[in-house]
C-alpha cells in the first residue's frame, strides 16, 4: 500500500477526526513504528495475565458439591478396657496418730500408738468429738446412679417430656474413679482392719525385726526388701507401711503400701497390686489418700475408754481443783486419765501454776499407748507469751530409771525428799532450840527423825557420794553432792550398805545408810541437813530439783531423743493435715495438696 502525502486543505463542513481525501497518508512499516508495536504487545500480554489470575481466583472460591450424609441409627456396643492389675484401696476416715514400731527398754521391738494434742487454755474447751464417719477416698468422682439419660433417647418411641438443660440430671454418689494417673484403683470394699505403722529407728533396724512386731507373713518383708534394695531402715530414715486385709475376710494381713523416706526430697512409694506384686507409684497424692483411709479405718474401731478407778477418781478431783482449765481441756480432747494425772504431777513438781488474770499458756503434749494398753506421757511443752518450757520423758543412763528432763538435760520429775527415812517420826525441827545434851541454846541446822535402829535411810535425790566419815557432833555420817550444786548430810547413822563408796553415783530412793545413835545423840534417830552453798536451809520446806543433770555423751544421746520426739510430733500433725486435704479434695479437686513430710 502506498500513501502519498498531500497538502491538506481545510474546507467548510469538514468534521474533526476524519481523513479527508485531500489529506496526506503515511506509509506503515515495522521499522518506522516499532515503538507503537512494542507498547501494543506489552499491553495485550499484561491484560491476558491479569485476566487469567482473575478467572482462577473466582473459580477456586466456588464450593465443590459433596454427596449428602445419610445418618443411620446403629446399636451401641460396649467396649471393654484391657484388664490390668489394680491397687486395692480401703474406705477412708481420720484420726491424728501414728502407730510406731520401736525398740523398747528391754531390747524387744513392739508397736506403740503415739498421739499429739494441742490446747490453748485461753480458748473454750473443745466440743466432744462426734463418732467418726467413714468417708470415701479423694480419688473418687461423682457419677450418675441411674442409667445414662441418653440411653432412653435411643429407645424406640420414647421422647423426653422436656429437654434436659446443662447441669441437670439425676442425683450422684461417690464411686471409685477408673485410673488416677499411673495406677488403676480397685472398687471400694468394706473397711477391714487397715492400719498404718511407721518405723523411725534411732539405730539401724532390720526389716525382719520390724516384722516381729506385726502380724504380717515374713515373705511380705522379703519381697519388700527385694524391691527397696535394702533389708534395713537406718537412722534418719523413715518407713511407712499401710497394712490390712487386701482380700476382706481372708484373715491374711498384707502390706498394701510402703513408703521409704531417705531424705528431705528422697522417697520411694510402692503399692501392692491385685496380683500380689509391688508397683512403684509416682503419684504422691495417692499415698496421702491411702494414709487418710488407714487413719480413718483405725478411727472407725476406737478402743473403749476405761473409767478411772477409785484412786484415779480422787486424784482427778484434786487435779481439777488445782488446774481446772487444763483438766477441762484435756478431758474434752479425750486424753486418757493416766496421762492427765501425769501431766498435772509434772506441773506440780516444777511449781508451774497460773494466777488469776495472768495470760494462759498454749499446751502441747505427746503421749503413747502400748500394745498392753498402758498409756504414758512422752513430752509436754508450754508457751506463755515469749517464754516456753519443754519437758521430755527419758531413760537416763545413770540408773536406768525413766524420768522427765527439760530441754537442757536437767531432770525435772524429782524434787528433794522431805523425809528420807520412811519409818521416822519428826523430832526437833529447823531453827533455834536448847541442845538436849549440851543444854545451851543453839541453832539447829537440820531436822531430826526418830526411828528404830537399823531403819533404812535413802538418798533424798540423785547425786554422788561426797563423803563417808565421822565427826564429834555428827557421829558417823554420809554426805551427798547433788547435781543442782547443793549437798545433803545424813548423820548419827549406824553404818552404810556394803559396797557404798565415795564417788559412787546414787539415785533418789536408793538406800545409803541405816539409823543409829552415834556422836552427840540421845537415841536412834537421823539428823538430816541441807546446805546450799555456805548456807543451811530447811529440807522439809525447800523445793529443790533432785534429779540427774545429763552431761557429755549422755546429753548428746538425750538431744537425739528430743529430735526423735519432735519428728514424731511433726509426722502426726502433717499426717492429719494431709488426710484432711485428701478428703477435702473429693469435693473440691482444686484444693492444693499439702503432702506429709
């Protein structure tokens, strides 16, 4: 095609934008119009790309039709969980005590029940404790007692009258849960003779010795030793055992759970499964719940309280007159009569009383009950304001007798005897008198007891024989230096027991001489003298501590016993706390657990 350029002439009537025949034409070529062609290609390519993306996006958002779901009503089938060995768990209750396996004074191993009682004499006496009720363990959960209400919906022709709102449903009861963490739990069975025993030995104790104090087959302890990797419990360690009839009515007592605590955060928990083997338990809360159940089972079968005999009844009347508030609290806490009287006797011996208007103390006592039923006070602490006094029952090495000591190792259960000769009748007393032989007025530095010749004279308190000698006025005499720093003298004696020597340790009540009439004497009698430092005192009125003061190794051993008693007390309290928390967890699972130490 050829375009010729002509001179354009504007004529009237021409329309703007049209090519008039008289206009010049331009010849097209790729070389001359490459810029225009490039622009057109770019525009067409970009538009095509944009069109493609737009179409893809639109098509991707269109829902793809799916075939309809046909709901078919099928019959439900129960699926059984795989059976596994389960830990047996008894029924729960609570009582703050520990059954302790311990070595007795005669070397035998026996079981004693320890109790801890805390009183605030400024508060009202505790209300009588109701009869303990058996609770179910905290591992149990509420489930419906009636069939699942949704089962009825599946029954043909049945329609509920009203729809069930969330939270509505039949009443519930507590039944055992299926699997608490890593151990499954067997169904609850009737409460049997389930109890908890603890070994906290002062010296290494073999498991076979502990076995001797329990009605448990020896094979049980052999299996336990194998699983623990040790056949003994060492000082500082603690072995807790929960024992009972794993199979009710079988009469066979077995170990249900064992806990060996070797350090502050080191322990092993072993539970007995249905197949008889031990299984390690990682869930500490399970242990707390088992302890709660064991304590409850013990509380469900309390020993019948014995009424005080005539002598105890009279002593109780006197004690109530001297310590009315204390006796009211003790008896309200069901402390045995014998322990009440021992507590009052200890307070009297140490001249501890409370005046009207004075702040009343907080009292804590630990007592135990042996297999033979004998009850005895173990420790007493009294806190009054900032002052605290503590006393502990202890068998000293001096004479093997059991007495009470304060926390510094000083005996507090013995006071100086006013009359060291049982057969004596008081003669001249302490003070001024006319001497029956000299006839002059002289101060009598002691007291006289008239008694038949040869009557035994005993040491008025613990101490060491300081002198056995003769002096003109005394005649033959014995002098004892007591641990409190004072001395007593026994004069006009006829003689001393065979073997008594200076430096020998004697105990209160031990025979040290016999009544005579040596020296300046008008007849058989005892001259009894008390000297405190360089001063004389009336021995019939002085209240002097007359027991042993422990020293050296004996004091170290006593401090070990103090630690042991304190550990027992803490164990009792923490057991009660853990048991209470475990029971509370049934109704409030979010309750924080406080495990026993």
